[in-house]
């Protein structure tokens, strides 16, 4: 199969995830919230949600709140956001976990997991919405409103496959599965940070997508397109680019339109079972399966070394992905966005039957 040449940079185990990374981006998160809004119409859960939201708010509108607190890209920080950030200094870590994508399940204290990761944070927020507000169940001291805002956002995040399944690369330039946290030492095993340090050749990828994905008409009032970046993190591709592709392939332009498309398509969405406290594990395991598909036929090539602006040296690998990659990746993204909305609605209905 013909391949697209890409660049994959791994800056070492001590690199941090950029606070500007937004899982599913603005449109993706709002689509998840909009699907849930529609599915909750007329239910007790809708009334309980409305009681925690401010006038004019909806799940669609608050779906990006947990990303907005990271900076000013949504506008000035509100007093509520400032208070949340001050009380949660590790809030940026709540959005993801880094389980090796080759594994089949998330396990507490497994490689790539941590105490404040997305599964553990969802468990805490769900417990608060259930009224189980104790130091053990609510170590972050979330208020009930904060818990709803966090659950709404993280229900989207956990369905983004690279927010669960991560790639680890050995010094031989091949993906591998570390046996312990200690093995990820940036000497023999490198952490890609969920794909944030894997850089795609954006120009080549865009050229391929233009042949495979129908173009989207410009949105009314949209700003002129800016010059494209020469590279794009693999994680960022899955956060935003595939959402654009998924919406284009669904002939929709807005999150609300995509939500209606999703419901009209009558999707077959997996049904979660058991106590809702265990649902985040089920969601994570489903995303792990999708992350395997996201890495399918993605191979690492020759290794070289680059130097950052700060003078730090780091290893770089040439990465190849299939030429038709935009097609299967956008199909997976569409499925995951729809799952996120349906699972969020099902969770809230289970909490407030």
C-alpha cells in the first residue's frame, strides 16, 4: 500500500502535554454535548441537569468548560474557573491516561495510568453526582456543578482514542509495551505522550485528504483560513482534524447539525452494564480497541536526532501511515463522537432515573 511520509518526534519522558491540546476540539465536544441534550429531552435527568446549569447553558454549551479553564482561548477566565484551577493544580491531567495501545484493558495502577487520570477523575465526578461526597470518593472536592461540567467534558475526552491508548517506542524504533512505569526512561523506552510528540507532515496529509474527503463549504462569518502548519501532532490530528473530516462526510457544518444527524442515523451504540462507577473503565477499554485501529499500519522508520530551541536533543523517527488514512480515521471519529454523546446521556439517566 502506498504510504504517506510523516515525521514523528519524541522529546523524552519528561516532556509535558501542551495545555493547548483540546480533545475533539470545540466542535467535537459540543457535538457530544448536543447529542446528550437531545437524548435527555423530557426526562428527569434533563431537569436535574438544568438545576445545576446557569440560565442559557446546555450540555453542548458547557462541554468545553474543562478545556477553557486552561487558558484564555475561550475569553477571560471567570471567577468560577479561577477558583477551580486554584483548587485543582493538576486539572490538566484529568483529561487522559496513557495505556499502551496494544493492551486490551485499563487496570488501576497499570503502565501509563495515574491517580488523577481520566478514569479516576470520572469515577470521582460520577460519585459526586450520585450524592456520594466523601473524602474517599471526592478527593478533589468537586461541587455538584463542577462534577457535571467535568463529566460532560471527560465523556468526550475518553472516547478520543489517543486520550486512552498511547504509543511507546523502543530504542530500536519500534512500538513496544513497557512492563512498568520505570521502564519508560527516555533512553530505552520513549513515551509519545499520547501522540503529542508524534508530528505528521500536515501538507502531505492535507493533500491526501483533499482527494478522499469532500470539501466543506465555508461557515458564515468564518475568518479566512490561515497558512497551514508544516507539521501537526498525531494527537492534534485526532483531536480536531478527524472531527472536521467526520462532519464533512456527514454533510453537517455545526455540532447541532451533527447531533441531529447522529440521532437520525439510529446508531447501534454499546450499552454499559453494572454500577455506573465502573462505566469509565468500560469506556476506556472501548477506546483502547479504537486506538489499536488508529495505529494500524502505522510504522516507525529511520531514527535521527534533532535539537530544540532550548538546546535539548531528542530523537526523531520517520513515521508512515496509509495514504487513505483520512477515510478510516474519520469513520472511527464519527463513531466515537456518537458514542460519547449516547454514553453521556445514558450515564445521566442512570444517575437521575
